[in-house]
């Protein structure tokens, strides 16, 4: 379970505004693992998760509505393709990744709106074998404007600034805690 340190109504509202930007610009990430029904249900399920839920609710809804394919093509190392089962945790990976991306975008917007120049990388979910490159990012200050622009531009998993640090990294970004008092005064 991911722990989002700045997740409140204000952050959820900003997450929804970021989603609306992607919908308007036709740039919403749609996983290749979504089936035809999933493509139709996806936005509604994501909106529900943003307004009243969590990545766990998002993943549960994806499963309940049978939004993911059961099989997919995978490239063989020596050429050609094979058909394999979609991993059992595919709904969790998609839900955590996309919820987190919108959460980070909202945290960046919130920092910018409050005159804070940066957000701080933190571990939002414990992982069994953390990647060394992920561990190096924890505690790092990243420009809120640069990260927001990066996440808006690089749809899907790969970003220029490396946050989030790939599927299942467990990393997120928060508004620096030394600004917590300023933030609570503005709610």
C-alpha cells in the first residue's frame, strides 16, 4: 500500500485538474494491457480513484470490471513473438503507477502555487528489493516546475527526471515538510 503524504481534498482536486488536461490534450496514458472494455471504463474508474479512493481501489475496480487483457504478445530475445499471460499484478502496477503520477503532478502544482520551488522524493511504498537508482533518489530535491513539465510531457513510464522511477519503484514526491505549517494555513 502506498502512503501519499500530501493526499487531501486540495491535492485530489489538483489531480483531477491534471487528468482533465490529459483528456483535453488527448495525452492520457492508456496501457496496452487494457482490453476494449477497459479502454471504455478506464477514465471513469480513474476519476473515482482520484476523487474518493486510492491505487488499491483503482486496481480493484480494474479487476472487477475485467479491464485487462488475459494474454499479450511478448518479443522473444532471438526474434519473433510469443503469447504470454498478463502478469497477475498488472492491475496493481498500472493503478499504482498512474495514481502516483497524478499525485506527483498535483504535489508539484501545489508546491508551485504555494511559492515552493521543489518537491522531495520519498519512498511511498516499501519494496522487497529496492533498485539502487531508486535508493539514490530518496531525499533528493527536484524542481517542482521541471518535474511537472516532465510528467506532462513524458506519458507512461519513462521520464527524463527519473520520477517515478519505473514500475513498482515505490517512489513518489512530496511537498517539503518544513513548509507543512504554511500549507495547513492555506487549506
